């Protein structure tokens, strides 16, 4: 297993590489795994989301336990929506409530698949070798918007706001997701704790099947869907999502709104 | 009014600029309107989609006539999904049927808004000045997938396949959409002919309202939604969408599938 991060240097430059004993061993990119020779002390760098996806494919209803609770049949093909690149933030960066929205904002702790090379119509075997590694995703959702319009479920809007796709803190390659669990804590209290081997479509199946639909590019992320225990985040609360072997993704819901408006409505709504 | 195109030069380089009398006057980019000094004969260049959007925001139910036909109320906020960057092709490029899908593939002729600069939480006035120009979009849809799963309408999947977002042939700045009509022809027969002034949300309203949800970047495209007359494309048929003042976007549905499989199932299904 190797741990990979993307960080900002003091001069504003972005570096990517392998983390070892407090140092970043810089590489040209996740789709171009050539060491640059630079070895930088992590303490001088500011963490970013560990990749810069062009798109995030987010799955719905991909865990047997959640399907049973929702009383929905398990799907026969991954059911997904797209979250835009602009929704991505890293760990320790605040989630911002949209200025116009006072309703429930939900956390969803998820495993993230990071694509290592372009995939189009790939087999499950090719898909496996196209996965660069795994990360953690908080698939933040303005839950009140999903069904606001009874004629059109607003999946992309409710999940696509700026800052609504938290990814990090690192990507781990060679990670065995089968024995891992996703543990989500809200202000320290455990809210989700589910095993990844309850997934309906495995990561390799997801990459293969989704690649029959649209071309996946290096750095793209698939959020594998969540399971039981999703809940609401109050203003100022911190969501920590941990997967042993990857780390902990931590994000606070800001007490100010996206435009700097104090979030009083949110406090009463949450 | 100026007409802008993006084309490939014989050396594989991509050029963007203003078209006049058979020549391209090259500019640095649509978000950086500085002439490079190069003036290239168009006959030496191959047209591409006129911009390279990071995302395409596609509206549903944005015309009064269509809402009435569907017997749906007019929405109070733009209802949208996202089409990925990889779905974009230019004019005169074939639409490819996904290898696994034998159902109906529909055309939807639409006005496209091309964003000229980053927009986040912009007013309607700011939105207006953030619009670089207008283009034509064929919002191609694998109609049979939309409702294939009764628990999750697959908007992103049905409209997100590679080649399912035809954009072009050009962007026209200073274009007056209010007096224009969208005319769609299938193998020469008129199928859509609707006035753009029947739109529910005007382009400036769309940009302003959507920018409250997610940041729009230069080059992003908003497909304004379609109106009456949407229909199915058979294998080998050509869809031409014309907006007077912009031009004609023309795309054939290939007789082969995405992976080069002969499209026999499609011919019987269409």
C-alpha cells in the first residue's frame, strides 16, 4: 500500500506524490507515475483534495443493507448522477450552505474510487487495473431539494453545490476495500459504521459498467454510494469519515453561508 | 454579431477565433479575447465543437408549450442535469449508439448558452454580461433508459453517453435569441420548429439562478431545454438543427455501435 496526496506549496504551486515519514516524494501525476526527484517536507505544504476529478460519478442504492431499509430492489446496473468538478473540496475545508437554501444538509460517508487511466468499455479485469487507488468521499446533499419538484428529482442540483463533494485526505493504492468499514462521526458521535463488502457492485464492476456508459478519465472519482446512518449536519458541526488504512476526512459545515451571510436559518432548520 | 469557431489545424493543434470571409482570426481563448495575430484560411482547418465545456448543464421542462403538452406545471427554478465533458462532439461528427443499448435514441434541438467567464451567485445583469454567445445543442437521449429503473430516473446516464452532446457549428456573440426559432430536421423532414421566446427562464435568468447553485466556468454550456417535436433517430439518419443567425448543427447516428458492432438491433428498434 502507498499513500498519495496532492498539496499546495508555499508559492501556490500544486504538488502530487507519495507520502512517507513526513515527506512528499513528488511524482509527475497519477496518470504519469514518474518521480520528479523532489522530496518535500509535508509540514511546509497545505493539503488539497488528493486528485482533481473532471467529474465525480456518485452512486445511489449500492449497499444491500440500505436497499433493504429503503425497501428498494437491488439495481441491475449502477444508478448514478454526476457531481461537477467545482463541487470538490479537500479535508479540513468548510462545507458552505448555499445562500438560498435553509433546509436539511445531509452527510453521506462513502468509499471513493480514483481512476488511474482513461477507461472506455473496459472489462472487469481491465477496470481493476485502471483503478489508481481508493479515497474517502462525503457526498454532501441538500436533502430538501431532492424531491422539491415532484416531477423531476433534482439529484445533480441537490448534490452539485460548490463544496458538496469532500474528498480526502489521501488516496491509498493497493488498498483492500473488502475487509474495511466506513465509520462516520458527527461532532464525535458515531453515525455510520458499515462494511464495504456489503456493496452491490464492487469497484471493478462499477468501473467496468460505468465505462460502458461514459469514458472515465484519470483522476475521475466514483463515489461508491452510502449505507445506513445518513443524517443531517447542523451549522458548525464537523463530519469525520474514517476508513482504516486510508485515514479520516474531516469537514465542518460553516456557520456562514456561501456568500458570507450568517447562517441563522440553517441553525433553526438543522 | 460575431461568429466564433474552434477548429483543428493540420498539425493537430487547436485554434479558436472569429470567422470572417473564409478566414479564422485567431484569439487566445473565449475567456481571453486577445487576437494572436494569426489569420488562417478555414479550408485548411477541421471544425470541432466551438468550445470545450468542463460541464454541460441541460434543462428539462423550460418551454411553456412542452410543459402544457406534458401537463406539468412550469418550474419555479431551472430543473437540470449534468452532461459530462466527454459527451461533447461537434457538428458533422457521428453520434454513436452505446454497445449495450438497443432502445430509442432521441434528438432534442436546443439553444445553447456559452459562458464567457466564471459565474458564482451572479445577478441577472451580471449573468447577461457573462454570456459569451449562443450555439446549438442536440441533447441526445437514450430515452429507454430514463425510466428503466422505476426508483431512480437515470437522467445523467441516458443523456451522458460519449457523443450524446452535439454542439456547434459556431458560437455567435451579440445574437438576439428572442426573435429566433429552433428548426430540427430528421433526414430533411421538419420535426421541430419552435420559438425561443416561449422559454420559461431566459438565458440571463438561467445563468443567474444556476450560478446560485454551482459555479459556471468559461466555456461551460447551458442547454436551454427543448420544446415540442422530439423524436427518435434511426441508424444512419441525420439530425440537422438550425437557428437562423447561428447556423446548422448536423449529426448522423452511426450505423455502427460505439465499439464497432454493426447496429442491427438498433435498426429494428428504431
